[in-house]
C-alpha cells in the first residue's frame, strides 16, 4: 500500500499542465548540488539577460555567508542543500488514461472540494484533451487583459519580454540579502508569475483562474512580482485548495508587491501543500518570504491567507507602509492538524504619516500540531498618527495541540496607537453535542464551528475562493478530535 | 413511539436514574415534573445520545428500534429533537446556515434531495411566522448574544424547522417572562400533530396552563413515582414537592 501511495504521489506531483503558465524550455536536469556552475546552468537554460545572472550570483555568494535561521517555533531535521536538485526536467507526462486509475482517496478529496472534473483530471495527472475548456477560457482572459494593458505572464516570459520592469523592481521589496531562504530563492528561483497593472487601470478580472491549473505545476523556488501603477487596482489569487503533493520537500518562494500612489492590491492565498502522513513524514516545508510596499500616498495592500497544508509553514506576509495615508491589512487563517507546524504572522512597518494597519489572525490547531502567530508592528519616528489594530485568536481542538502568540510591538513616536487583542478558546463538547443533536455529524459540526470562527477572514476572500476555502477547512480538520 | 424500560443511568459511578419506565405514544403530550437533581435533564440527554452518561441497565426503544444502536446524529435524523435547557453559542455560524445544514443532513439520511436556497428561505419564512419570530434572528449567529428568551424561542424555531416526531423540551419555560412563555407554548401547540409526540420537562405547573398535557409524571430521585393527568400537576403545585417526599418516605416505610 505504501509503495502504491508513493507511486501515486510521484505521479501526481509529476503531472503537467501545459496550457497554463509554462516556460517553453526543453529541459534536462542539473546534477544535484549547488555551485556557481549550477546557477550559470539555470540562467543559461532559461536564456536570461545578463543582469539576471549577475543578480543570481550575488545572491548565491551572499547566501553562502548565511546560517539557516533557527528562531522559528518549528523543528525539522537539517536540510542538506547540496542534495537538492535545483533545476529539473519538465514534469513527467500523465501516467493515467482516465480517472478510474487514480487513487480513490485523492478523488474523494477533489469531490469534497467540488473541483470540476476536468481540473480533477489535470491535478491527478490524467491525460486531458487539447480541446479542454480552459484553453479557450485562457485565451479569452489574455485578450481581455491585453485590452487593458495588463501584463500577466510567467516570470520567465516577463524576463524575455519586459526585462526593464524586472530589473527595476525585482529585489526592491525583498532584497537578496533579506534572509536565508530569500537569498537562496534569489540565487536559484525557477519560475513564477509576473503582473503589471498600468496607471489608472482597474484590472477587469481576478487574476486567478490560471492559478489552480498552474499550482499543480509550481516550482520549488517560485518568484512572484506584482506592480500596481498609480491609481490602479488588482485582486490577485494564488494557490490551490486541492492538495498539492510534491516530491520537492523544500519550497522557498518570494512574493514582492509594489503599490504606487492611490493603487490597491488584494492578494489572496490558499495554501494546501502536502502536509505529509499522519506522522508528518514527507510533508512539504514551506518557507516563504512575502512582502509588499505601499510606495505612494494612499496606497493599500491587503494579504488574505488560508494556510492548511505543509508539514512546516514559515511565512510572514509583511507590508511597508511608506506613503502617507497608506493602508495595510493582514487576514489569516492557519490550520494545523496531526503533526503539522506553523509559524506564521505578519510585519507591519509604518513609515508614513496617518498610516493604518489591521491584523486579524485566526489559528486553529488540532491533533498534535503546533500553531504560532508571530507578528511585528513597528511605527517609525515620522509615522505620525499611525494606527494598528491586531487581533490574534487561537482555537484548540483536543488537548494535545499547541497555540502560541509572539507579538512584537515597536512604537517610534508619541502619536501612534497600537492595539493588540488575543484570545484562546476550545471547541466545547457542548457545541459539538448541540450540532449532533440537530443531525449534523462530527465532521460537519467541526466544519461549521471552525468556519464560523474563521468567518471574519474568509469573508475577505474573493467569493469563489471563499467557498472552496470553507470546504477545505472542514476537510483539513477531519479526525482532529478523537 | 418511545419506550423506556427499567433505565438505570450513572455519571462517574454516581447513580442518577434508578430504574425508570416511560411510554410515549404518537399524538401524546407528556409532562415530566420533579425537583432539582431528580434526573429530568439526564433522562433527556440520554435519550438524545449524550455520551457523558453511563447507561448501566435498561432499554430505550424508539419507533421499535434500540436507541443505543444509533449515534446522536442518527437519532436526530430519525426525528428526535431536544430543546436544550442551556442552548450553546456557536459564534460566526448563522442560524440560517446552521438550520440549512441540519435539514439537508436529515434529508440526505432520508434519501431526499437537499433543499435549494429558495425552498429553504420559503420554509424559514413560514416557520418564523408560525412560531412568531419576527426579528432578523435567522441572520444572527446561533445563540450568540441572545437573551434567555431569545434562546428559548430559537429552540422552538429550530423544532418547527426540523419537524421532529419526538420533541423533548428540557425546561424550555424556565427563565421566561409571561409573554415569551406564551410564544413558546403557542409554538408547541401549533406543532402538535396526531403523528408526533412531545415530552415537556418542567419545574412548574405554569407552562401547563398553556400546553395541556395528556399525562403528567413526577420524577423523584431517579424514578417516576407518580403518574396522572393534568390534575396531578395542579395538586403538585398546590402541595409542593414536600408532599411527594413525604409520600415516598411513607411508601418506603
């Protein structure tokens, strides 16, 4: 059985979808290990402009001087970075002819999430016809976006077609020196997404539809760059509610967002990487650096995230509120079950006057998991009248899990107001019995209660995402109460 | 419909119900009265399937089936409803969502299609009228920030929505002012049918002025020691529980 599962894992993660974002590189594989030669190899294979290689090499040289951080409230065996493969051949071709051949358990999960059949096939690695709907949908989307001047493509494509934008903005929010994993990513990143919203344009679509498709295909070291010019608006959705199983254990992504004057960016994530088996074996380590900057006055960026997957999550989507009157928001639901570990939160750096930030974090822990909120609210000397409100709630299921809150507050001027509220609660036997007595089974009851608890955050998600996220929360917590 | 035979129940080794017999048939309304600690709420919880209690002896059958073979949610889907004495709050879950989930779970169990949004809303409006709830109650989170009276009305509303075959109302009248009491009683009366049954668990005779029971049982120290009709409740009201205590003592001696 274990062998069969392993095969399925491999095959699932080896699935390929060639109509979403896709880099048109014919690939072979770099030998394991990480040297300057590996980086030159990657850059050459991708036919990158010279500045990109220089950036990668600088990052690599810096990374070599760093030590892996150990301050997060997580524990894992040491990673041998020389054992990893930093550039791999395109994913294998689909192995299945139809869905009947796929692991029924996986299909059941897809069914519960309500994922359309075509996408199920794709996610599970079943061959799909070239006439699949999303191809035409995809091209319609591209046309609409082009009409508005919105650029939305893979990072590799952007490097070829818009090198100036990349050169100007890449590393401007998350410098390659930022932290251990950011340096590593800067040196070896494989691909990612690029979005550019021109001045005054309200992006007519949620930049999302590709993503479920694309998510099955994401690389180990992704890089996302979003630029919102003055007065523009975009809602960007990343991730996938379907469980993404991947043989790559370490995922170290970078997301950078730049919002100019009067621009607004909404960034929503649903993260459901493979958390490993019940013992946490084989799960993905998700060490991500996400940061946005409200560069111009009155800009606004919000992060909304639903984190249910990964063996270990280490992630602090942060915002630098540089312009005056800028607004930063962070809404998070982080679920851990079995032996998952999550150390997640945000940083709000207030630099401009009258800047405002809101943090709502809802941690849910079940099984023997550990769930930590770690957040920094900092107001600079010139950030007059800066305001922050933070609310960090923890919900415990059962009595073997842990919830921790590490708030850091650093106020640099007299007119700032920073508020922090925290609560910890448990799902009570009485609540469960009340639901059971109305005919709702245990699983449904936990789903209802947890979704009610997380409502304030889920309501910030775009509609279709929210519906999926609700189902996902219930599924993630199956078996969390004995 | 419901047959309780020689039921003995304990919690943490302490006996609470000590050989209780009860039979409830379709179309009947029973009132179970008794002083604090006599085992009224325990009986209700055991019938509904709460796991906190140990059933040491005895049988309970419902519609001819052994109730102990069914988990709590199955009992509910089979038509047993418990109106809670202390309804819990479920923050963030609207009553509409809660009820829709419950109704569709029941329908699924019965092999029926789930109600569509429109059908559900129509049903909800109808039942709200029936039990005289005019507020925007259904949009509020389950029992969150409700007054005592609102919580109890909400129980009756849920009962109306779920149309149980056997409704057990555990002290639904306690803590209600006279107007709320009337609303609750009217609701129960309207829901009364030939093919369903109601068990009212209550402290006071007051509720029985509005809901006329077919049978009144007096539960004392884990046993039903006296059964009768409405007159018994009047007599109890007049003479107080001391009367029962004395009678029992005499009987035992």
